[in-house]
């Protein structure tokens, strides 16, 4: 059944792939994005763009006019380092801005909210792959803002009877990933290699992350919307990839040695991060299908036509 859906942050890296997925299924999609990191060129025909800040009264008013069936809330301040420097700004966007659009959606009679949360809500877990029950001790204002917003949404479920799907994304990578601000490590490495520069690896490169391809993430968001999922789900592969393995794979794709430069370890950086996707598989029938090697190749090829890289 076709739905009317508002996607905040829908012109961004992940958001534009989500928008593509929803449009392909025949849904009516409105995008709220201030284009601070997103790009209008990311959007496919059919998406209606409203260039607005999620903190604004105009954004809240628009939601009241559209009266969506579902709000997919992806817009966020995602720079962990900036959240440490400017925790007030992080809270302004991620908490106050989020409340602005979600409260407007609730007032308009929305049936479901799908929220992009983060592996940052787990802090420094001791169980790998980490299941949803282990969240609760984030180590950055960014992680705190994501976890606190989960609590708001869980309360709104109880108060207003809406369905809430909280999706905790692992390390998402793929085409359209920005190289501005705190770019993902994959985008940074690709840009360096394309310019013939040596990528910098912090520490010994043995630290691991759970890299999940962006179209797999978009598919999970689509299933959350169409099945009106309710609950908290990791969106991840459940597999660890080291930074050294990442560089080696990208160098092979690039066809030349990477010439890695090792910098100092990042203070308090987690050695391992890997999330358990079992609940998403059991409830939504979802699993990541793009292997890291293939995903890196697709990302590298897409970067060749991206003006931010070349």
C-alpha cells in the first residue's frame, strides 16, 4: 500500500538512498533538508524537496500540512568531534530539532516514526557482536543525543500510541558519502588514493568496525516503513573488518600500493565495534547482502564521477 512519507535529511548520503528505495516502491516522498551536508543532486525525480531546518517552525508547519503516514527521521548533526567541541549545537540539532519534527508529526496524526540511531549509543561494549540490550553508556555528546532521543520516542509510543522503529546503524558507507566535515573513513581513504596521496591510519590499524553498505541500510528502512515495525533493531553485518583490511582492499581496487602513513592512536577510540543483526533478520527478514569487497568497489567507482572526490 502506498504511503505518504516525510524523510528528514533525505538529500544526504543515507537519506537519498532511503528516498530512492521508498520512491521505487511507489510511496509519495517529501524531503525536509537544509542542504548543509546533503545535495539536491542526490535526489531522484519524484521526491519533493523542502529546504528547511528541522528546528524551524516552518518545518513543523509543513508536517502539519502534509499529514504523513510515516516520518523517517534521518537529519542529524553526525560529527562526533564537533559534538565534543560544541555539545550545545549537537543537542540543538539532534534533540531540539528532532523533537520539533516528531511532535509536529504526532500532532498531525502520524502512525509511525522511523528513527536513525547509531552504534554510538553502545559506548564501549564488551560483547561482540553486540545485541540491542547492551546500549546505554555512550562516550560522546553525539551518542548521548541519539540515545536520549530513543527514550523520547519510546515515551511518545506510550503516550500517543504510535509505532516507533529505532534503527541503530553500524558504520554505513557507499556512494554519495560526503567528504566534508567528519567524513567516513572509507570516503576519506578513497579521496586520498584518487589524489595519489597516502591515507593516514590512526594507530596500528588493527581496530575493527562493522561496515554496512548504504543500499542494505535503505532496504531495512523501507521494510521498517512498509511493515510498520515497532522496536529497536541493529542495522549491521555482524562482521568485523579492520582498518588495515579496509586499506588493503581499496588499494587492490585502485590498482596501486596505498603507501599508508601511521599516525597516533585516537584517544579513547574503541578497539572493536560490531553489532548483532539477529533481531532484524528474525523480525523483518532483513540481512546485509552486499559484501564489503563488492561495496568498496561500487563506492570507488561512484567516486570517480563525484565532484567532491575528483
